């Protein structure tokens, strides 16, 4: 019978061995001086003259730029002086000063940053080789494993805290998030510091806390090392990130969407739009479900985004999609995401339809006319059915459809009239479907919504 690893008698030996590689980071930023009482008291307040006189007595010094300082943490990853920290620790800084465990201080230069993962890479020039730590494999960290955080919490200087891995694969708000949650005490100032396993390897970069009062309540988040190492490698080589770009808008396959598409299980990533880019060139279409990418099964959209982002720019990959119940393999040559952030779908003009409102599935629908396009702020190229009203007791309302939405596809076919939508509903019923898949656009952003066919009965 396997024995569980007991509580360490002490973390002292581990802390002593790796602490010389952990650093405190102080940044300085020039902040414009105030030019008057604006922002201190409301304009026209009886105190306005008082504050102006007070500033006048301060002399011209009050108008001068002033210095603002911030504190954070980091760690050395090479003997020649590369240092990892959080982007938010050094963002906008004019000067970055590194304080080592020994008390020595060195200025640092910024090599590169990645706001998407909140990671920054710094470099110092030292006379002698520096103590450094290695990255570990964050994928091997298990819930319940012991971990140790180091850094400069609340500006109090070097500090160590210990706890366990509380959860894995947490997402906060970023596209590429993969956080390790820990109850090791992490406070402001710990940002950018390392989270160590018991082998002394870095498995996370302490980035965020969940707190109602600004202090540690035992819910801290560290960006997983396997995300960080890929970012750091690119920052070292290029000074910037170079993530793969597929060129699709996607959403998760829910149970009702899977049923509407005739899929056996709710897995993969549903393509809701294909703007001009690598996927379009390879023949991918809206309504395709991406089930495999470059030899890896796709579970959901979050996983696909991470896999694509971690794939080399320019690589030709096999993408397996489910299209109308059949499997197709497409060869896609990935672009670079950073160069494609402003990509928009190409639109085609369509002849305006005569407005004619109809009620269907709790929706009041009308073909798009120039007048309706104007009311909804849509381009002349917009086509489909406008949602004029939604019954608040309907499934459509529950699924988030609202007046102003535009339905452009039903049953994975483009629709221009209510009769075409009715035909698609009838086809779905005859095929034994319990729901129909609608492609809905709101302010240009597409998403698929599955509505039960009994909603029209």
C-alpha cells in the first residue's frame, strides 16, 4: 500500500537553497504633476479657491512631474541574469531596480512582455554568475501537493509562505489562462514571485488573489509554469510572443447544440464565423465542429485556443471537423495571432427584402430591410432575419435572444426569409431532431443557439 507523503518537518532547507534566486522588484514611474484643484473638489465648490491658494503657496513644485514607486517580486532563471516577473509589476515603469536576497541591487532592462498571461522578462548585468532556479512541470502538480511561495508581500521584504495546491486549471479572465490555485499566503507585493514544489522547481508565477479585503484569505492564483515557459522562450528569442492563429470564432458545444447537430457527445469547438484568414483559405465553414487539431482531440473552446496559441506560426496542421454529420480533414497553415487581432469577416451585399413580420418560436421576426438595418445600425451588407421582439416566457428569451439580434442561419444554411426558416424547422422535424441550430449575430458577433422545436407548437 502506497504511503502518503507526510507534512515536512521544516521548509528551512528548501527555503535556504532557493531563496538566493528570488528577488524584490522596485519600479519608478514619472507621473504628471497636478495643474490645479481639478479632481480634488468639484468645480464651483466654495473650497475651490482655498485649494488653488494652497497650491499657489506650494509654488511651481506642485506642477512638476513626480515619481511614483511600486513593489513586486520575481525570480532569476539563468546565471546570466534573466528574471521573470508579472507584466503588471513593471508596466509603464521608467526604471526597474532588482534587490537580491543578499541586499545587492542592480538595474534591470525590459526584454519583453506578454499582457495576455501577465508575464514579463527582465535582464540584469552582474559581475558574477547568479543563483537561479529551474521551471518544473506544472502538469504533474496534484491537488493536495505541498507548495511554497516566496516574494515581497506588502513591501515587507523577503518572505516565505507554504500551503498546498488547492485546484488546477483555473481560468480567471484571460484567453490563455491556466492557473494553479493555492492556499499558500499570497498578498500584494507577491506578484511575480515563484511558487515552488518540494523539489525546488518553479511550477507557477504568483499573479492574483481573490480577496474581499485586499489581504490573503487562502485563495491565490499562480500562472502555471508550462504556460510561462513557452512565453519566456519566445520573449528571449524574439522580444515578443508569436502565437499561432487559426482564424475562426468559436463557441462550446453544449448538449442541446450537440443534439441539434446530431453529434454523439457535447465535445469540440463549434465554428460560428470564419473571417478572412488561414481557416477560410483551408475551406473551413461556419457550423463546422472542430474535433481534432494537430493530432490532439479537442474537448472545448478553451483547450483549442491554448493548443492553437502554442503551435508554431507557419506550421501546416491537420484539422478534423464534423460537417453535417460527416468527418472532413483540412490542412491549415497557421498565421500569427498578434498580426491578426483586427481581422474582420468579409461581408457580401444582398438585395433588400420587403419587411414582413412573423411570429415563430417566441420570436417576432422580419427580413432585413434598409429601414431595419438603419434602426439596428447594421451595414448594408447585413442579411438574415431581424428579431423585432422576444416573448419573455419563451425558450428563446431564456437562451439569451433579444430584440435587435439577427438570425443569419438555421440548420447550418443561410436564411433570408421567414419561410426559409420554417422550411428548415420542418426539415429538422422530419430528420427526428428535437432542436434546431440558429446562427445569431449581435453587434456583429456571432454565436450559435439551439432552440427546441416544440417551442413552435
